């Protein structure tokens, strides 16, 4: 929902500046890419082999990132204020994807690169054409931002793996404790049966005497 709302905002900035058919076509592309991403997420949550689920997750992130990255083609029709807001929205989506994907280097990396690369190129092109060093500076700042996001994503993914490994160890330990408890219960039942049998065998001679 957040991506679709952001896409509507981006489309609203250039509506009337360029042919409405191009803007509507881009919105359709975004909707289709999000549908593909959600479908891929359902497949990646299935019981399929882990490698297959990774490929599905990657396949869902590619069209989503590319569709949003294509919005940079609107840059020539936007003023600097609109371009700045446009960039802020895209970079916010990049940062949010770290949490959404738990920093998974595959899906998150593809999604982030598909957005940040055209954004950097867009600002670089505008700066070179307009001979504006401030736009080139913005492009450089986006590069630094993208590097920092990737670093944060790696740390987030590492923490996710450590937490998953800890849960796996706890589950294994719980299963071992459950098995030990079951064995103890069986041993206790065997002891009870033995004592009952021994008591009966001892009582018979005593009664006879």
C-alpha cells in the first residue's frame, strides 16, 4: 500500500506535464510489479527447497525495483523541488525495504540497486546538462546513502540469521528435553511395575508362612 501511495504521489507531480497515457502506463506497470512481488512472496513462503524460494524472492524484487526506478524518466519534466521530493520518496522506499526484507542481500540488494542507480544517473545527467554542481553533489550524496543502506542491510541480515539460529537451537534443545522427559516417564513407569511385581512376589511366601 505504501508503494502504491508513493507511486500515486509521484504520478501526480507530472500529471499534465507529460502525456497522461505515459503516466497511467507507468502506474499500471507499478501495480503489476507489486502483484508479481506479492505472488513471489507467497511462493517463497511455501515448502519448496530453499534455493527455489530464494529465486522466487529475487524474481519478485526485480520488477518492483525496476518499475519504481523507471519513474526517474519523469525528472526532465519536474523542477528541482519536485525532483527533490521524488528522490526523497524513492530513497525512503529503499530504506523501508531493509526492514521489509530483513536485509536479505538478494532481494534487498536488487530492489535497492534498481532504484538508486537510475536516481543517481538522473541527478548526474541533470547536473551535467545544466552545468549545476549542486545536482552533481546530490548524486554523490545518494551514492553515500546507498552504501550506508547496504551496510545497514548486511548488519540487519546478520542479526536476523543469528536470531534464526538461536531459535533453531532452542527448538532443538526443547525437543531433546521433551525426549529426555519421555524417557524418564517410561523409566518411572517401568520402576513402578517392577516394584509392584516384586512386592507381590515377596508377599506370597510371607502369606504362605
